[in-house]
């Protein structure tokens, strides 16, 4: 009986165990599906994880996934960088297809040698999207930056094809304040060749926490530009615009011919002059001569200027190959007559996946540019020579019949000018000069780009190598015609041709680790970089005494007299660098970042050639704390701060460390034998060297707050910064006994800057209408702390000058390039004079 009972109990237990196994097997099943996005189609690399566990998988190259789930209550979490995370309960589904949508919270920003989520940034970074740039119809990216990023000042140059001056947080050097531009990983000084329609994103690195990894070239800030890449599927896009730029009404305080004559009469009366005027006749009865015009020189030298742009792009690809190709044409006429600029551009970007782990590709930009330029605010420019110096009585073209003038016998159709009669000044007819020079040309072909290879060693660890640079070839002609209409004429026509080439290259190698360990995230980049800048050669020749002004005769060989023939080559500068960057965060709440870069530059001597530039920054996302979890109107809130150093070597000539000697007939040849008609070749010092020059150093501190409120409809960013620029390079004057040799640059100056950057963005959707309002506030206070021993100031000649001296001065205790001149208390009025004392 006992054995029978045990046997029955064993059979029952076995049946119950088999039932439990069957039930569990019935609940565990496989779920498959595809993850896509509206913009990119199937998404590879999307994380699919069972909520509350570490069990998960990634989508493959086609966006497909397969995962075993424990039962219908399982919740799958789909996450991908730049997309909003989605959670889906499995239920009875065995196939789950998901379309992820973009999330502003996870906006991806291209920074130094890496990409990051915007919410993870610890440095001060401004971001401009492609659609924001092209809202301003300009052919130059620098001009389109106006008003886009707080802390960035853009000084426009309205001439066609000219780059604007970009300044990030003020001035930091006496010589060079231009930011470093990085295009698809390639550093460049010229982004004028970029077609704005090809740009995907633009990031401005403003403080040491963001930019110091670029070390010796980051002192003035860094602008990182990424061009468009191919996406899955074929997409063709064409856009164009056409417009007209108006010069406006011009100055409203210019006198006409009658008013100018009356003013001249008043001057003579006040001076007690009784002699007859050579233009207006006897004193006291001035009249306009028969040939007098009433020229509005503003109308004559300006014009309505059309601007036109065409862009055609083609992009496409699949999971193994992607490409983006475009061609563009930008054509802009200047508001000054005979002034124009044209650009034809072509771009091809592609990348190919080789055996899953290797990606290769290139980014290439080929551009042809040509223009007939004009000066900008100088003495001989349209505004100065054509408007302010030219008297209205002078006709543009003579039409009064034969007339014997001061410098020429006029016939109808001749150019009018100051040579018609005395006291018309010594200016020139700008319209005549521009017309004679309308066939002058400058043209340039430039290739900018790189080739790269990226190897995925293991998941999250990538090795990347990139070799890139630029090559350009330029050609220029300049014709100076003989004149007859001026009071001071050009007696001999000249013609000049100039040609040359320039190049640079950069080789960058990086090892990048990007891993998530539970609540810990790490992004680390180690790299080695070699750069060579300023490669090039050139030549020019100028002849004079041409027997015809016709364009067909304008070659150097047709001139009767050789005035000059020169050739030259550039001495390149080289840099070699090692750098390390590490970013850590815990639960996307606490952030710590550090960078260090060691740069060596050929422009410095062996003892000072290398510099080390470290930085550290941190951030705290307060919005992730429990005590703010119930505050619904706060979408994101972060406090960040950073400290670090950056460098600058741009002001130094490649020959600054050397003593150089040279000679020329005018400066060092001498008639040693006393013949009176010959000289022997001699040499003289041409440069005094400074073996001890070193890097300029910029020490930066930054504290900032980023906030997004009301479901990110309202965002604001506030930064307070200080910059201490030490060891500034400057070439102080030397005593006359030093001779005419070029002065060396020495580290003697110091400058400080501080300021506030504020940017507020409000966006809203009302029915089918969406709008965005951006307001910015930028302040900076610049002060020169030190120049050199025994020097309190020096003239800022690069800021412009006049025959009476410089208009700006760099002085201790003042800001850089501060205007300098007489303090004007007012203008004498008639009531200020006592008639009895005259």
C-alpha cells in the first residue's frame, strides 16, 4: 500500500511539473519588427530593451529586430540618439513596427572630434541649423551668422563675395582675432567657398570647455561646420531665389552746384578775398559757368544690384552606401557700378560600409570664383572719391562742345574731371575709372575636402583616420589707364598680371570610446594630428607704355617698359598635436568633462615650441532631481561651468625666430668703386629674430544656465565669462640704430575680457501656423592691461588712418582699437562772435 501511494504521488508531481514547463513555454515567445523614422527610413542600431531588465538587442542594417519576451505584460523600450524614446506593451502582438520621431531633448550637436546630445554639453556651444542659415539670402556663411548666436559679433562687408568679420566674445589679440573654422573635420581659414545650401549644421564653440581641445588655434573660438550627408532613398531638391539690392537714397547733406557756389562765396567773404574766382567769376557776383553740371554723384556711382542663386542637389543610398551631390551658382552684382562676384560650386559627399565594421568615404567641394572687386571706404573708393570728394559742378561726361580746359581740350563724349578748371580739387572721376577698369579680373579655383576611414574595433570603440586639406590656384589682372581729365593725371598706362597657388593639409587620427555601463556613460577621444599651412608660390609682372587701351592688347609682353617682375614662395608653418578628451555622466544628471592638448608649432624656437592646453568643465541637470519631479513647467534645467586655457600662434611670422639678410638696389647696393654709374651687390639685415617667442595664452572661465520650459516652447541660455589673454605677441618699435629690418614679435602684452551672453527662444504652433522668436543679448568689456615695458600705447594702424595720423589707438586701461582724436565740445555759431571785434 505504501509503495503504491508513493508511486501515485510521483506520477502526479511529474504531471504538475510538465504542466508548469508547458505553461512557461507558452508565455515566452519571439517578437519581431522594424524600426523606422520619417526622415531616414529604416534605422539601424536602435536599442530594443525589455523594461526593468538588461535583456535587449539592436536593430540590424535594415532596421529589423528580434527579441524573446517573457509574456504579454512585457514592455519594450525603443531608444535611439536624436529620437524620442518609445515604450510599447507587447500584449498578444508578435510583430511590432515602430516609427520614431525626432526629439528636441536629444538634439545632436557636432563638437570637437565628436558628436553629443545637446543636453550633455558642459561647455558653451551655440548651434545654427541649415534652415536658419539660408533664411538670409547671402552667398557667404559668415554673413549669415549675423544675429544667430549670442556672443558672436559679425561686422558685415556689403561688397559682393567678401567675408564678414566674425568675432567670438570680443578681442583677444593685437594681431589676429579670427576664429578657427573646421569643415567636416578639416581646419581652414577660408569658408567663402562653401555653398550655404550644402551645410547641415554649424556649431560655435565659445569657451575653453568646448574649444580647448583645439589648443593652439582655439583662442578666438571655433566654428565647426558639418555638410550634408546622404540618406536612404532618393531625394532630388532644387531651389532658387532672385532679388534686387537697393543702394538707398544716399547722403542727405550734400550740396548741389548752386549751394556749393554760394558756400564758396561765403568762404571768400569771410576771408576777405576780393580776387575773381577761376570758376565762378568776379567776387560778389558769382555765377555758374556755362559748362556747369549738377551731378548727383551718389546716383552716378551706385546702381540697383540683382542677386541670384540656383542650387540642385541629389542624395540617396541604402544601408551600405550613401551619397550627397550638389551643384550651385551664386551671382551677385554690387551696388557700386562695375562691381560683381560669381561662384560656381560642386560638392560630392559619400560613405560606404565595407564588411560591417569598416566605413570609408570622402567630402569634396570644388569651387570656381571670379569677380571685379571694389575698395571699401578707402580714399579712392566709390563713397570717398565718387561722392564726398567730387564737386557737383563736374559733369560725368562732357557735352558742351569744344572747350580748352586746364589739363585737356574737351570734346563732346570726353570724361569730365577736375582738370576742367582750377580749384575743382585733385580727385578723380570714379565713373571713368570704374569703366576703364571693368575688364580687370580675379579668379580662383579651390578644392577643399577630405577622405576618411572608420573602423569599429568592438561595439562602442572606433578608430578613425582622416586626411584632408585645400588647394587653390588663382589668377589676377589689373589695368591702369592713362587719364586726361584730372588735375593730376596718370601719364603712362600700366598692366599687371599675377598668378599663384596655395595649399594646406591636415592628417587626423582618433580613437573614440562611447559606452553605457548601467547608469554611467563615457565618451572619450584620444588623437594625433599633423597640420601644414601656408604652402604656396606666386609670380607677377608689370609693364608700362601701351600704345592702345584696347582689351586685345592687354598682355604683359605688349608693354614697352618692364616695371617689375617678381616671384616668391611661402614658408609653410607646421603643427603636430596629441590630445585627449573624456566626458562622463551619471544618469544624464551629473556631468564631468576634461580635455588636454599638446601642440608643437614650427614658428617658435625649440625651447618654446610646445604648449599644453588643459580644460575642465562640469554640469548638473537639476531637472532630473527628485525635488523637481513635480514641477511640470520645467522641461529641462542645467547649470554648467568650466575653466581652461587655449592658445594662439597665428600672429607670428614663420621667420620670426630667425635673423634674415637680403638686398636690393634701393636699400643695399652701393657704388663702392666710385664710378658714378654702377653699383655692387650688397646685403643688409631684413629681419631681427626672436628665438624666445612663445604662444599667446587665453585663460577662460565660464558659468552658464540652460533652461527649457513649458514643453520646450520657451528656452533660454545665459553665460557669464571672463577671458585673460596673456603673453600677447606684438612688435614694439625699436631705436633707429636697429635699421630698417622687420621688427620681431615678442610676448609683452596682456588683455582681459568679460561679458554676458543671453539667448531666448520662444516657439509656438497655432493651428497650421508655427513661428519662432529669438532674442539675444551680447555684452563684452575689453581692456588692455599691458603692452610693453616703457609703452603706454601704440597706434592701431589696422583700424584705418588718414594723412593726419591713425584714427584708433591701443592704450593701457582702454579697449582695443579705441577711436582716438580731439574731444569736440561743439561748433562755433554766428551768435558766438562779436561783430564789433571783427
